[in-house]
C-alpha cells in the first residue's frame, strides 16, 4: 500500500502547480523608433489568463487581478540637492544610486496597495514606493530615503516614473488590456514589460516581454557615431563648429 502512495506524494507539488493559472501576454509594439518628430507613443499591453482545464473563473471565486510594469534599462545616477546660500542656489549634498530604472510605469486595476502587502511589493518592485534603487552610500537610512523619494519625485514630474491605478481592464475574468504612455523624452534601450497575476494578495504567475526602443534616421546615425567612433565624432563636431564660425564671420564681413 505504501508503494502506491509514494508516487502520488512525489507528484503532489507538480499537481498543485498545475492548478495555477498562467499568463499569455503580448504588447502592441515590440520595436519603437524615435525620430526627430517623435512626440510619444501609446503602448498597448494585452493578453489572456489561462485557467487549468480551460475553465472560466466562477463568480464565487475571488477575482484575479493583472498588474503590468514597464521598465527601462537601469542606470547609475547622481542626484544633487540644491540649497540657497546668500541668495545663490548651489549644489550641497549628493547621493549616487547604482540601479535606478531609466523608465518605470505600473498599471493596475486599482491602487497596488489594495492588491498586495508591502513585502510582496518590495519583492517584485510593484509601485514607486517599492523601487530598489541601491544607493551607493553609507549615509543614514533616513537620508537615503529622503534622496530616494526626491529621485522618484523628479522623474515622476518629468513623466519617466508613472503610476496608473485604474488602467487595467479585465473582460470575463480572462482577457485583459492596459495602456501605458511612452513620453517623448524616453531613453533608448531594452525595455521589459512584466505582467503579474495576483489573487488573494499573492502573485500566482508572471511573464515578461521585451521592447526595444531605439533612435532612427539621422538621430540614430549621430548616436551610433558618438558611441562607436567617439574620437572621430568629436573631431568632426569641432571641425563643423569652426567651419560654421568662419562662414558666419565671412558673411558678416560682406554685409
């Protein structure tokens, strides 16, 4: 009898995992090109929640919610604090953050604080208050927190850090969609669109899609030249500046 029970015990974790729903996400644009006329874009994130056996969630069940997070590549950033001394604004204290996302947007059906607790938000970086910015400083925690809030506030005001607490729509408990605005001043690089399925305060499933945001046309040529041939790019820029200055002087002498 024991020999028959053991295989079922060993397979139990797999059977439990099989009962969890899965996500099938997608995005409207995998590639976004930035030209001189780029004024921003609307990114549509959509997909489906697949339940075991193809069933539809019962009305008596706690409904599952979908949260979408779009992140830009992380970067090291130095944040300076200005103070007014003798009527002049000067740089005072500063702090460097090692891994601040260049862009962060979260879309949810309701405020994220109502869906998961603080610990879960910190683990998955759900919400502006839960970003792991990794300050490269031995300053007191209170000062690190003050600078972190300052960084989030600055990027929030410029449209690079966004929270949309009512931007996810779920149809029939299966299909979902959300829209996130990509601002004109968005940085280039490899972005990720992370989708989380949440139920009863727990993250049941997660999926990731990549988005490539890059410059196009003349802007792409200039950026590529500056990155891959910096010396030649610098010499060319200096030569163009000298040539334009000489030409302007020549025009002035003729007038």
